[in-house]
C-alpha cells in the first residue's frame, strides 16, 4: 500500500462537482482534466441542445458524464479498450442518473464507432501522452498504482495523437 492513492483506497474521486467510482483499471480523474470539460462547455451556446458526444478512452467516464450532467438533452458514447474501466463508467452513469443517455463500448479508439451515417457534435478525449521512456520519472503513486495503458503513448508520447 506504499504510495497507494487515497482515491483507490476509498474507491472514488470528485470530478467537476460529482463523485466518480474508480477501480485499478481507471486513472484517477484530476482537476487538470476538468479544463477539457470547461473548454467544451464554453463553446456550447445552447446548453439545452440535443448534442451527440463521443468520448475516446472514456475510463471512468468522467469527461463524458460531466458533459452529460451539464447538457441535459445530450447523449453520449464512451469507448475504452478496458472492460474493467467500462464497468466503472457504466456504474458512474447509473449513479449520476445518466444511464439512459450514455452508452459504452469496448473498443480500440475509433474501431467501435457505429457507422450509422450520423455525426457527433462533440468529440472529447484525454489520450495517452507520456513517452514509454518517461515511466520511471512519474510520481510513485502514479507509476506504481495507476494503469499504464491510459498513460503511455509510444516512444515520443504521440502515438494516439497522430502527429
């Protein structure tokens, strides 16, 4: 339990004003990521719009579900490669009362996006961005306790960004 984050010990973390359940397959939501939600909301002129939201690498669902909480007529799809992370995302959707407006699929990035001819109004993601060689430089609580897959992004940290 050395350096084990409190969020894992208690099984939850507050994000954007809401409690999110966590397990060891999900990263701990951080205040820095709240700026992504705020940036999207700042661009939405009509909070009552029936927006379609896509969240790539949803993890606990904190980005998607925070948007759904702020946009009451929106619907969303969260994709993640981890079935265990998706269990938490679904639980969080139910706990926050968004279960009927949020769908989750196990998918490797865009592979699981339905090809139904409809587009998304909002696409949000906090993709992996840490170069594999930098893992030893991470803080011990992150390096030793949080899942690596949502963090590591190839030799230069750009594998999922497409640069």
